[in-house]
């Protein structure tokens, strides 16, 4: 047996393996002997089928199987010993059907796609914005009002007012629309639509146009109960027959409400309520700000870290890598779709290796226990024993899919911490509304 590597360029190489018959014949013979013992061929007693017949019937298939096993083993060993960093998997240059399995010596050549060498510059010329999202007084007041509405009571009304909750049915027979909902007038985009409702009573039928009725098409989709594709650009007349009119009387901001929201005596005043709402909101905002920062750093790294990829090899590899084979045009399209993701995987891998941003099994187990504590606290179990935590964590750790999910979460968290410490950032404090406008405009 002989194995050698030839570098075609920095990103492409070939491995050549020459096998002599002596490298695999002994294993082939052993398999054929076992076949002979169990072969059930008419006219021959079990175990007495002539070896010549066994070789004729099974010889080539067994030879191919044993040769492929040796090739896989030798390739894996050679790649590890040479410390080759590959993209995709080795591709045989010649199809199996072109090989002469009866030859005394066979030559096999495999194409390799090599990972590029590059450096990552984390410090950008222009600082990346790290948002600090605060819950402003307006948002807190709106949240308190929403809570009061949610826990308030409905009072029947004779006629619609600006703040009424109106129950009724949208209809359009031609388009088979008939849906009963409860709506509020503040959702309408046009004031003219709201004006048609004010003063109306139960039994009145309001005529409306769907075009421009709601600011958000998803509200219209919910109101009419039509599918996502149909609602965009929908321009039809509809009627709304009023069946019920109520006004929501706000709940009192008292201890009874505070206890319903947060548990007994956790919050004892309106001031504490505002502080609690602000704290909880800003925890959620911090997660959104972190995700935005991670996206922006990722975008910067992909755009600024320049290196070539073995594109032709990867497109060829993609033709056979999936569940269904692809033709060359499909593989090229798939490569173009996944190239950016592949580039970031390589960049991320280098950052993790160079800076030892590693996730250990102990990290994952600790993260699982923290997650369990949080879930148990929601059900009033505030002080679980270490034994109880370890037992539940062990069950989680026995699920490979769950371990993978937790590992990915921790990996993102550790990378985010690394970026916060090492990337060139500028902190900007904004309200949530301003964050949405700036971050997703």
C-alpha cells in the first residue's frame, strides 16, 4: 500500500492511494468463507457450495466492500496524521464502475477542499453600536394601563365611544368572509373609519373598505380570518354588524392587583410597580440588544475578513452531500446561498480556537441546572436541593439533542461576552421605539 498527497494550490489537493491485492485479499477470503458456510443455493448442501461458485457470485461485491473499508480507514488516518483542515469530504475522482476489481494493483485518487488560512481583525475602524435599551416613562405608563385593562371589568354601553370594545361580525359574501371579533378603534389606520363607529348601537351595520383599514396587514388578516397571501393588497368592501358594546373599566392599582401580578407582597406600591415593570422590560430589551450586537459583529467579520474558498470543489461536493443528488446548477445555487454562513463558521471557529472560547461539559451541566432553577422558581419551588438539580440535569445531559441545543446557546453567549470585551464598540442609550426604528429601519 502506498499513500501520498499532492497540493494543487492553497485550497485544493489530491490524495493518491495504491492498494495491492495482498492489502485486502485475506479479508475478502475470510468473508467469502463465511458466505460459503451459510449460502443456500439449490442443488448443494449448506456449507458445501463450491468456492468457485461463491467467488463468481459474491467475489466482486465483497472485494469492493473490503477495499472501500480500507480506503476509508486509510483516508481518515492520513488526514488526522497530516492535520489537514478540510471543507466537505474527500471526493473520489473515478466512479466505482470504471475500476478493474480483478487487477493485482488498484489506484485511487481523491480530491480535497482545504480550509483557507486567514487572520481575524476584531477591531473595526468604525465602532459598532451596542444599544442600551431603556423603558421610558411613556412605555411604563402604557404597560400599567394595559395591565389595568387586562384585569379590569367590562361595563355594557348603549353606544360606541372612542375607547369602546366593540364585538361584531365582518362579512363579505362574495369572498366568503364571515368572522366575529372584538375590536378597538385605535387599531384603525384611517380616522374616517373610527368616525363611522362612534355613536353606533347594537344592530347597526357599518360599511368599510379593507384597503388602508389597518396599519398592519396582519391585523386585517386576523379581523377577516383570511390567509397571509390573500390579505396583502386586499381591496374589497366589507360590513361590520355590531352585536355588543362594552367599556373596560380599569382595575384599581391596589395590593390585590399587585399580588395577582407578582405574588404576595413582592410589590407594595405604584412606585414599586413601575420599578418592577421597568426592570422586567429592560431584561427583555437586553436580550434583543445582545442579538442585534451579535448580528452586527457577525456582519462586520464576514465583510472584513477576506479569504478565498475552494468554490469549485465545494459545488461538486454539494452535488452528492445531501439526501437528494443535485445537478451542477442546483449545487452552484446552493453554494451561493450557504457561502456567507460557511465563511462565518470558519471565522467563528478560528476565534474560538485562537482565544480558547470553549464550552465544556461542566459549563453545559451548570447551564442546565440554572435553567432548571428558573423553571422551578416559576412554580414556587425556590430552594431545590443539589441532589434534585443534579438528577434532573443528568436526565437532560443524556439527551444528545438537548445537549447540542444548550451547547449552542452557551457558545453564542460566550462569543457575545468575548465580542463585548474585544470588539470596538460604542454604547448608545435609546428607548425601545427608537431602537426598533434604528435597528430595523
